[in-house]
C-alpha cells in the first residue's frame, strides 16, 4: 500500500510517498527557515503564503521521485492538527482536493503522533542513502516527544493504544532552545545553533535550575529560560529594566558559548532524567525519540549513555518536520479505521494526541 503524505503545519512544506508504513520512496521538504530567520521566528501569514506557492510543486516532485503516478497511490494522509491555522489550511485543502479529484481515501493525521512514526521507517529505495534503523521499534515502546511545540513522554502498548505519562506544563523544550538562542544572540532556529555554540563552551560555567514537578514525568522549561535571562543580566551588569533584545550584544563569545553549553546540559539532562525514570518504572521493549529536538546529537549521546538498551535513532532529516512520518502513520490508520470525509475535514490548531483518534 502506497500512501502520499502531506505536511504543512508550521514552516515546512512537505510531501512524501511511503510504502506499507515502512519503506521510504520519496520525501520532499521545502523549508522556509531562511525566510523566517530574518525575523527570529515563524511569521504565520508569511508561512501560509509560502505554503500556497510551493504545495503543488512539492507534491508533484514527491510523486516523481517515488516514480509513482496517481494510479499507484492508494491513499492520502495529511496533517490536520496541531499547528498554525493558516499553514494547516493550505495542506488540508490541497489533500482534500486531491482526494476528491483522484478518488483516494483520505486520513487526517495528528502531527505530534506522526513524529513518533518517523522511527518506523526502516527501508528505502536503492538510490537513497539515509542511515535507517535496522528494524521497527517493539511494543511496549516508550516515546520521548520533543519538538518546538511539544514535550511529552508517551507509553505505546500497540499502534493506537497509548498513554500520556507526562508533558510540559509551560514551554516546550524546542521553544526554550529557540528563546534562549534569541537571548544570547544566536540565530533561529535555536536548537542547531545552540548545539554548535555549546561545543565550544563549558557546560558547568553557569548554575541553572532543574524544575521539580509533582508528576515526575511532567516537564517545565520556562523557569530555566528565565534563569538564563537573569544570569545574562547579572553577567553584563544590567537589570530587568534594560531591553532584553539588547543584552546579547554585551556578551563576549566565551560567555555566549558558556551559556549555550550550560543551558543545553540542563535541558538535555532534564529530558533524559525523566526518560530514564519512565524506563525504570515501565520496562519498555524499546525507546524512541521524536520531534525536531530529537535531531540533537548531545541528547542522543546522553540517552544512549544512560539507558541500558541500544537505541536506533531515525535520521536527522526524518526528525524535523517532514511528510514521510505523516504517510507512515497514515498506513497504520488505514489498517485500523475508516477514512475521513474529504468534504468535511477541518483543521484543529490546538489539540493533544489521544488513542481515541484511532477509533
Ligand atoms: O518538530 P519540529 O521540526 O517542529 C515542530 O513541530 O515544532 O521541531 C522544531 C524544533 C525547534 O524548536 C528547533 O530549535 C528544535 O526543534 N531543534 C533542535 C535541534 N534541531 C532542531 N533542538 C536541539 N538540538 C537540535 N540539534
Ligand atoms: Zn514537528
């Protein structure tokens, strides 16, 4: 079964073809990062307009790369939630139209749940050269989902049967990376630029707090971000009355690297502490990480060092936003539930993933 996936929830326009929920035939990603970097974050109106311009060429390229015609495609899967409303509308409108015109079943996909399914892609066309996991993760599977909008620990007993163990009570971890990068004067997106800067810094230079939570699997990153801000203010001899966007210019490169390293260490340790605790409490057969922050090399290294099982990571390009993960999850939906109505599908900008979506 070949599924065409479409993703447009934030600032990537993507289309992909995946066979049988595991074999990658194509994955085309048009990133708007260069457009938004100028503003230090995603501007929703600009994102939506860019999706309109690129969605058709991206879909056509995905079919071409997969050497597929419409006759070869068995179903379409599209992100309907969560995300920026204008961005979601473009992808879903394209998918709904294509489903009607080409008479294909349509599956509405939750973006965050799909991030987890990047880990189920284990085969590819001969011409591709991604380093993929050798096999699909076994159930029960513990998933650490860490992106720009979400930080969650989820225990999957099977496809469509999972339990949310904990989640962030304020900022997502990727959001914290992006905000801290802005404070210390590193470019957007913050995750990769902090990773690069941190390699030159001392991870123990500044003392930063780890939040204590009532539910040990919950996260909180807003206090950590504020602690970085206060620490930067103290370091350059300014207080809260000084404009925060002017602080970065007063830091030396050494201070910038040390802040990047100290923040990164605490953020990553926090994620791994909780994943380790959940591992010990639930003894899952596999552990996966998902979402843009899963592209972090230091996070992968720390997790592998602390957990007593070998973890096979998805390639970086399947961790950040892409349609391959959407098409992959679409396959498992198609095994379990009826297709959605292309005439009635609505976008939902803000909703958590739940097993009930599989019913
Ligand atoms: O999943 P994603 O591409 O978009 C959302 O669904 O949010 O995640 C984007 C987030 C951004 O906050 C970005 O800073 C972060 O992932 N990120 C990283 C790294 N690469 C991307 N965070 C830490 N280290 C990285 N190497
Ligand atoms: Zn994402």
